[in-house]
C-alpha cells in the first residue's frame, strides 16, 4: 500500500456520507488518522452514534445530521469539501424486496442529489460505494468489471443506476468519479442486530449466545468475503490516485478468494472457541435458499491492482480473526 500517496489527504477536507454506518465510520476514523478534515452526513437510518464515539470530539470532525433525499442537506454538507466518499444508502437485498420505494428514494434520488451537490460545489473527486450485486444473474467467475448480468433485486437495480449516473455526470459535467463494487464486506462495527444484518456479524453473535445459526441452503453457496481494511485501502487509493486513466471507472473491491458458508461457519467456530470453548459444540442449521441470492460470487481484482495499485492486505482468515476479537471485546455485554 502506497501510504506516501495518502499524505495529500492531510491538507484535504473529505465528506463521508453514511459516516455513522459500518463502512463510513471506519473511513472517517482512518481519514482523521491521516490528519484530514472530515465531514459526516448521516440521518442515522441504520448508522449509530456509538460508531462515532471515538471521533466525535475530534476538532477536525463535523457531524451534519441530515438526509441525502434532501438536496439542501447535501449542498450544506459538500460546501468547501475537496473530496466525497459517498457511502449513504439503504443496504440489504431483502430490505429492498420488502420496501423497494424507500430503497429507490435513498439509493437513487439521494445519490443523484449528492452528484448534483458535488458538481455544483466543484468537488475534485466523487468516490462512491457500488456493489457486487450489479453482476446480477451473470454466472461467469471470476467477476470482471465489464461483464454484468441482469439485476436480481431492487437493491441491485439501485446500485447499477448509481454507476450509470456517475458515468453521465462525468461525460456531461466533467465530474470525476470512481465506483467501488464492494463484495460482502465485514469487520469491526458491522451491525449484528436486526432483520437485515449481514451473515458474518449475525452468525458471530448467535455463536456467542450459543444459538444455532441458520444457513440459507446447503452451505455450498460462496462469497468473496472482504475485510474492512481492504475496503479502506481501496477508498484511499481511489481518492488519491494520480493516474488519470484510473478515473471514471468502477472497480471490484474484494480479495479474489471465495469461501462457502460451511467453511465460513467452521472458521467462525474455530476462532470464537478460542474465547469460549463451548462454542465448538454449537451446531449449525439449514433453511431454504433466499430470494435474490446467487450461488457463487468471486471477484477478479486485477483491474484494481493494475490501475490503482491495490494489494489486498487481509485474506478472510486474518480478517475474521480480527473481527471476532472485536466482537468479543465489544459485545460481551449482550451475551
Ligand atoms: N457491507 C457490505 O457488504 C456492502 C456491500 C456492497 C455495497 N455496500 C454499500 O456500502 C455502503 C455502506 O454500507 P454499510 O455496510 O456501511 O451499511 P450501513 O447501513 O452500516 O451504513 C449506511 C449508512 O448510511 C446512512 N443512511 C442511510 N440512509 C440515509 C439517508 N437517507 N441520508 C443520510 N444517511 C443515510 C445510514 O444511517 C448508515 O449510517 C452502502 O452504500 C452499501 O450499499 C455495502
């Protein structure tokens, strides 16, 4: 990782939308560590105040409570900002299936508001959270950026429309953008609670309570699980790259390895039973496959390596070990 390249952030002001969420709050912390000035725009729909507790009093940090569906709030947030890391959205495929209208309003209209506000404020670069769901029903593996299928959920449509809008804002208005197609991100501060929790934190908390996690399907479905620090690296590279050819593109943001659900639960049991040996005896259950799920997902990260200089630092095992340690230290009270 070229940390010298990141030094330019020390004299920059960066807006992180969705900065109270899992990925956004980790980005805010890293940017402050790099001495950047950070503005966070969030309406706390799924984000949490406790995610900001370590940085809330930092004099270089500003929290703006507001909604990206409100253009004025977006304009206020981008005022005087050099760069935008747009993370705010309603995640989760099932959430979008249950309520496609709200997902559309936040993820598409909110995204468009942020593009308009960024264009009008003259921001230098707009880096945004795209998604592996854009690969839709394409069965090709590994996934390469220019071969996508048909979207399989309202959420996937919203993330694909983001890419189309970002492209048009570059060609029409000259706004420089980079889209990062995140693949199943996990790590510290990811919410384990609620109906739409992601599989890793949800299973961690269930194992910690000695409850059986339920795998959707037979456990052979696989994903390119990506530790948060790899995602942070991609965001920093996207913000600071001097390679003009790298701009106005989308990149897989992943490791380039896949792990199936059976393997994942075995790894979680192994690492968690180092803290509580009884977890080794907790059995896993199986339920039906879930609507909108594809059997396998695996990214090629060649484009990110070539154009951005990306080098994933964490394979799944190292990431899971750190994530498990974090959940153990921070969520013991919930046991
Ligand atoms: N976690 C993953 O595996 C993954 C995978 C692909 C893409 N993504 C994308 O990455 C981004 C961050 O996801 P995350 O996992 O950190 O989720 P998260 O839910 O923890 O964070 C999203 C943040 O956006 C905020 N937000 C939602 N609606 C808003 C609105 N109308 N106005 C202002 N703020 C709003 C939430 O309060 C929250 O703080 C999202 O765009 C998501 O779609 C995540």
